[in-house]
C-alpha cells in the first residue's frame, strides 16, 4: 500500500498530526493525498496520564480516554486518514522516492514518514539507528532518547514529532509538535507556500 504521508505512532503528537493532515482533505493541494497512521498505542505514556493543566481538557481527564476519543474523532471527522491497527513497525528504509516501512504484518511505501513515538529505550526501528541521540530536554537519569532533527526535520521526507523529536513530555507541547509537522508537510504539498488549517463558524 502506498501513502503520501505515513505517521508512526498513535499517541498525542501522532494523533494531532493526523487530525491536521486529515482536516486539509478539501484543499486543492491535499485532495488526492493518501495519509495513514500506524496506531501502536500500547506504549503511549498517555495510558497512565491524568490531566488537570491542559487548556480545553476538563480537569481529571484520563490519558487513556484521550487515546480512545482521539481515534474516534479521527475516524468520524477524517475517515480519509487510514488507521492501521495491531501492527508494529520494524524498519524504515529509503526506497525510490520515499521510504519502505515494514511492520510485523505488512510492508508499506510512503513519500513522507513521520516518527511520533515516545522517547523511551529501547528504540527498535531498524534504519533509524544513526539518528538516535540522548534526549536534550529530559532528566539524564531517565536515559531517554530522541532523533537528530532540525525543527522536526530529519532528512528529505522524514520527520519526527513529540518527545522523540526532543520535546519535553508535556501534553500541550507534544500536541503542538504534531500540528507543526502536519503544517510543514501541507506546506511541502503546497509548493512551499505556508499553510495553516482553521475551521470557522
């Protein structure tokens, strides 16, 4: 299966990235683009989170609820984004004009790949080893990792967002990181003309 953009990771940054990409479905530069997200949420740090300090979320909102509601929001509003369930990515390698992504069940190709996993060790996706470095904004005692990047950009067609991009483990920061990458990709599709997506009353 071929994609124009494939997100790896269904935590807060990955879901936010998918929501913004999905919301551009009617824009001329995005109308025929195929977007997917490998959900793989079991290791998301949201599973055990409780939120009282996030704008727009009711106090005592559970991270596990956000994961479930986020998936439903994505499928309801933007069914054009394919959610790939019950697969774990094993490798990401350069391939023709993009990347070959191999999971435990399938092989995909995508022009753009976004890594949206958490910053915990071990980081086991083959093909990305050379980009791994110590996390710059985490307690050294935690031994966290990130991928080498400049403003979420690793190399042509390869991006990262959230904690694996070097962001602090804070809900609002991770969500913003995912949205930032989505608008960078939309800008790429729009021939370098800057894009932001807003809904209006």
